[in-house]
C-alpha cells in the first residue's frame, strides 16, 4: 500500500510506504515509479514518511531513496514496523530516521535470480556485488565506519531492534510515545532469519560505541612507563641533532629529513626551473645541429650533381641515403666518376634569320653562311 496525504494548509504531507517495493503479477506492492513521481511533485515544507516494508526491488529502492534525498522539504522517516532489505535504504533518504517502539530493521547483501551459462552467472555475481557495495556506502554515510565493514554486516544478514539500530548509527532515535501501529504481516521465508527474535545480536559496534571507547579515560601511566618514554624522546632528539627541541621541533626535524635524499658522489642537485631551461636550450641546440647536418648533406648531393656523378632525378634518394649513413655514402659519391655531360652538346650558336633559307640551313650545319664549292 502506498498513500500520500496533504495537510489542510498544504505545508506538510504524510506518505505511507506499506508493502513490498515493486509490484507483483497481481499488482500488489509499492510501484517505485509512482512513489518517485509523487515525491517529486510535492511542494511542501515538511514530508513525513512512514515505513513498514520487507524490501524488494533493489534499484527501485535506490530510486526512492534518491527521490527523498532531493526533496527540498524536511524529510522525516519513521519505521512503523519493519524496514528490511531495500526498505532500509529507502529509510536512509530522510533527514531524520526514527524507529517506532518495537520496530525492526534488517540489512543484507543484494540477491537475485539468474538463468543461463557460467558467464551469465559471473555477470550476475559482479552486478550484485556492485549493488551491495553501493548500499554499504549508504549505510557508512549514515552511521560512519568503513564500507567493507558494512559489507560484512550485510553478508551476515543483520537484524536490529529499534534500540540496536540507533546504537549502530543507522537510526537517530526511538519513538517511545506509542507502540508501532503497523499490522501488516510479511512472508519472510526468503531471509535467513524471520525477524530479530530469530537472529543473533548484531556484533558490529556502532559509531556511538566507537566514540565511547575513544573518549573513555585511559589508565594512568606508571612512573616506569613515563621514564621509558622520556628516555626514548631524548634519544630521538640526540639522533636528530636537536637536544632542546620540543614536540613541534622534533616533528619539524623529521619533516626536513623526510625530504632529504642521499646524493652519490659526483651528482649535483639542480633547481627544477633551471633544469627545464637547460633542457629547452639543449632541444634548441639539437634542432640547430640537425638543420646544419641537413644543409651539409644537400651541399654534398648538389655538388655530385653539378660534377656529373649523379642525375638530378636521384637527388632525394641520395639525401635519404646520406641521412642514414653519411660517412659511407659520401665515400661512395667520392668514388663515382663523372659520366653525365654538364656542358651543352652540338651546335648552340644562333642563325642569321636575315639570309635566305639555304644560308640558314648551311649555317646551322657548318657554322657559317659561306658556301664552299665542292
């Protein structure tokens, strides 16, 4: 059952979450979508949520919790009867969480059903572990402690009475003003323990127990223990070379030593900025040297072309070869003999266009325009 009632002045709303989270084939249970839409649509100053649920759909419960968390109203959650499984982290969405008298809370690892091959089972196991880790983080955020510790509590399927939930930090207080009004009975055969009366007592110390342990007065030190402690401190001062240092001075000396490193002989330390400048200068020098080398190789190849040792069409080949092995290919070029003409071949003179056709032909063939009798 899921109901929501506005106050007369519409400044507050009472929302009852009674039943499993998620609807079954017959439509029984609380629809997470309807719940979220209802919560998101409320414009009130105070929202009172009353819970009596055995849990159900894990992702639906997470969505409902987040809807309560983003409500701008002050959200007060009261566990009327049971907040088990997914219902427990829906309850964590409130700004306050009150356990009704005789109410209970249960947390456990996420569970599910999978049909398929081994790979499908592996994926299901991975998904359930991720969901359980997320839920454990919710409990850790509310009550303190490590997520891994809460996973251990969840794996054990831990049931809490109202007082135990407060002691563990999962709830803020117990309402002793009246007996819980929840009357719904749930089928809890799917759980290891059907209620707190059948389950072992929680063994996880809540944050209040941890705080009490941390703030409990320590037993006074004996004179012998104090003398040993002072001797140790004096030894630390001596080794640090600070015989008169107080506690702050000792810590400062330790911090200085932690930043020092043993430097081998011949190694010189250098400021990082200066090192970066040197690296930049070295990079520029390397670029300049590379440009000079390229220019020198071009000069070698161009001279070989001008000497008639290689054709111009082979210029790129020889430049590439010199880049790979300048010494070897320079020697190869030096051994080559000029075989390509570098001077024009044949008649390169002009033709007297003023003469007749015969004179021009004769001049082109014999170099002059005078016809000699044969």
